[in-house]
C-alpha cells in the first residue's frame, strides 16, 4: 500500500495536473512569503501540511491590512508572531510598511506608535539580507531607535519616511552592506559611515540645517543625491564611477541677495540659519573620482559656485551633464569644470522645463576668459524643450569657443498642450 501523499502525487503526475499542495516544501514557503504576515499565519488553517509553514517563511512582510483596527492590535500580533517563528529558519528579507491612514483613529504622537524598532532589530538578529522600512505618519516622521545595526548578513537596507539619528547610520557593524537607500524622512545625524557600501541613494530626505552631515563611504561606486536642508559633506570616494547630484529649491545653502549667502538681511529666509564652512569643497572633492557625473542646481543655491573656488581635478571624468546654471556669467562655471576635466569626451547641457528654474543665458561676442579644453570632446548634447530661445545663444557661445557645430546635437522635447 502506498501512503496517501504518494498516491496523490502519482495521480497528479498521471493527470498532468499539479495542485499547489503537491509542491515541494521550499516552494510552498516562497508562496507563503508573498502574503502579508497576518495572511501567512492564516494559511495554517488550510491543512496539516500548511500548519507550520508560516513559522519558517523566508520573507516577512509586516503590513497593516484590514485585519487590524488599532496600532496596538498590530503590535501585539507581530510581537507574538516573532516569538513563535522558528528560530532556526533563515530569514532572507523583511519588508515593513506602515501607513497611519490605514487606521481611522490614528493620531501621532498621541496614539500608540508602531514597534518598528523592535521589528527592525528582529530582522537584523535573524540574519536578513534585505530590509525595507517605510513608515508614513502625518506631520512628522517616526524616529527609529538611535542604536547601531550589527549584522554580517545584511546586504540591502532601504529606509523610507523615517527619522534617523547618529548611531543607526554608523554601519561599521554591517561589513556586507552594499546597497543603502534613504527616501524621504529626516537624517538627523552628523555622520553616515560605511566601509562596505557600494551604492548609495538619498532621494528627498532632509538634513539638519544647523550642521553638515558628513558622508564617509570610501568604497562607493554609484551615488544619487537629492535632498532638503543643509548640503552634506562628501568625503573621499576613490572608487566612484557614476554620481548624480541635484540641488533644488529645497536646499538651504542658497541666497537670492549674494553669491555665497550670509547676506545680513534679517528678512532673508534663506540666511536665517547658515552653516559656517572653512576652506575646501563640500561636494566636488568627493565627486572628483567619477567617470560619469550629473550636476544640476537651482539658481539661488550657491554650493557649486562656492565649491568651484577650490575646484579639484576630475582626472577620470569622461561624461558630464550640467544644467543652465553652469552656463551663466559667460559660461564661467562650465569653463571651470572643463578646465579641470582633461579627458572629458561627452558633454550634455540640460535646460530646465520648469518655469521656476528658468535661468537667462547672457549673449556675448567674446570667448570665455578660460580656454575650454575640448581636445578629447567627441559630442555635445543640448537637451531642451521645443522653442527654447536660449539654444541659439548657447550655440553661438560654443562656436566662439572652438566647438564645431558638427559635434553638437540638439535634442528637443515637445511642449505639453495647455488645458483650459
């Protein structure tokens, strides 16, 4: 006599149909991992075989779904879930998504707070290789515990819409961490450091206006930086290959009255809190090892203008993209960058489509004071909106500085029709 389980498999094989219950254990665990934590536990009621699968699921997804009326209920559920999980089972990834709008009565900070810190540390202690935390509450972000993470397994960390303090962003205890992302939220720390991180994204996060956060990531290969608050100081990144830095209107290193801020006007909102800097670059020195570089800035932001006073040599730079700010003052900013980039091959000039970022480019019949070094330049691209009159001025200035029109491509996008 064959066991019933074996007979079911033989019957399924003869019929050409395979039921989900006939899948191997490891595949069933993967299936369970696609569900939320609450739904995963509910699968235990399906059959004996499913009874304990949730305890060893390799992916833990903590989300507030329709099964929870209060944050306290969610906290209690997750607390018991973590206690009952199989301690010997590996945890590959943990995803934590919390949105206050899922709870009608939620008010931060008076309501019960989600135990995000506890969940995060459980994932770290169980050897998770990927951790993503996204916690949305109204008015102000939830602050994660100011304690360092220690893990030999963690490779990817993605923190969204949370407040982060000093100890948490000291990643010296995570030697395998390679991918680090901050999206939204507030980085209230004087230093972000990791000897192992290779890819860093800071997308829309805020920095404290009273000091500069230092970013120490000597092994970094790629960087994407867009933020609000004070500009962070980039330390040396000798392995850097690609970097993109955008200083928009939310960067606080700006002033409409003077070139370098601190105008002394008590009514200037931009200079009411100004970080004092000594000599040397804040951004460009750390970016000087890149081979591909994108630099864009809003006209009032003075950080690139300040850094160009101590412009480093970009000895590896081959591809450069800048926006119209670098083309003002008879292209002086662009000329300075190119003089310090001896092997650049491709230059892209990007003209903003946003009216608030529009910068007028002066017409001139004189070549730039600095001589452009274009001996290795193969192509110049101008990206703009259709009908942008500034293109004619740019073409004239480039031609005056020895760039043949055959090397210049103008890439235009059509204007969107206005709806009345």
